[in-house]
């Protein structure tokens, strides 16, 4: 900016300012390129050309130009699309494209909408004029949709629903009733699957822990063989 505004006009001042803004490998290269900076870079143009030759990627101009020609708005915002084109145009300052090409690429890259319609209706002659027309058209369209004159349909619906909410009957909430019915159903199912002791019929314990079973086992262990045979005959007669 200082060079373009004319604050720094001497060649060695411009070179010194440019080198002071460099960093990393570029700064190291500029300071060690020769015995003296003034000898290696007598003018700003010589420094710029050598920087481009050393650090610019191969076919950089072709890559930037190809990307510029294939740039489209797509799903991006209009402001992002404009900024991307301006960045690519700045990268082509050494070999810029004609202004008519800039305008054509911008117009063809716009997605279908109010901005594209307005730009094609006016057919501007410069890139900045085309950008201004597109941005104004999109801004006016969005303002009209949102009710720029004070009428906002969303706010009106919100206010209407807020003021009339007290006069409307409240719908019955059946979620609690459904939850209670499900709980009763679960309790009934649990009652159907209650297990009982096969020895005494109690629901407090099962057959392995039944005290009556343990009592019978103890009695059978202390009985004599004659008693056991008598019990066996009695059971056979009973059957």
C-alpha cells in the first residue's frame, strides 16, 4: 500500500520494505542471494520477478487462470463467490485477462436466481459494476421476503398464537394414562408368572428351600429300614 500510494518512491526503499515483510525461506534467500541486497535487487521489479521465478510453483499462471475460468457459485453465498473471483484476479496481476472475460465468467457462474436475472438484464461492462448489480438485487430480494417495511409474517403468527393461547381449549395429555395402563399390564403379567412351591403351595419360597421338604428328608434319614419298607408298601397300596 505504501508503494502504491507513493509514500515510498526510491528503489532501495521499496526493496528494503519488501524484504522486511518476507519470512522463512524467502527472507533467507533474499538476504543471502548476493554480497549485497542493493546489488542483487537494484529495483523492486527485479526482486519481484526473481521471487516469482524461485518460489512460484510450476505452471502457476496456468493453474490460476484455469481455476478462474472454471469457478462457479454453486451452493456458495454470493459474497463468497465474489471474493473467490477477486482473489484469483489478484493472483493474475502479472498477466491479467481482459475485463470482458472477467464479466463473462462472473455472469455465467451465477446460479439461477434474482441476481443472475438482474445482471443479464442490465449486461454491465465491468466486473465491479456486475458485482454491484448482483449484490443489490439479492439484498433487495431478501429484504422484500423478510418484510423490510415492518411486516414480518413470522412475528405476526407468534403474537397471534401468544394472545389467543388462553382462549383455546387445551388438548388432553394421554401420555400419563398410557403409562398407567402399561404399568397395570406389566403388573398383571407378573401376577400370572408367580411361582409357587410344589410341596406346600406357598409363594414365599420354592421347592428346594421348602421347610416341609427339609422336615421330610430329616424324618426319612432317622427312620429304620423296617419303617422305610412299610412306608414303601403303604405308598404302593395307595397308588
